C-alpha cells in the first residue's frame, strides 16, 4: 500500500490552505464529517466518483496523526 499521507495536500491557493485530498478541493475536514455522520466509504465513493478508497483512508490516517499529541491543553474561552 502506498503512503497514505501523500494523498493529503496543503496548498495556500486551494481551500484557503486547508488539507485537501490530492489538491482536488475536497477538504479533509468535510470528508471526516461525512464519515462521522455514518456514511460508509462505499457511499462516499458513489457520491464522489473522482475519489478512491485510499483517499478516504488517507483522511482517517491524517486525523489519527493529528490526535497523536503528548498533551492537550484547554484554551480559555
């Protein structure tokens, strides 16, 4: 399996620099929200035929790396 991280790109000219899938203007955060709402990868592929299974796995991999921090501090509101 290829390196899933290579499917996530960050470009200041695309989606205001938010991480996207292969620079295709699909923000990772939107895909994660859809997956969190209960959509399966198969349903997402049906809705977004220009994306591949590995793209969705890359989003999950990206999110898992973001939460791998040593500590989390509450920000005063």
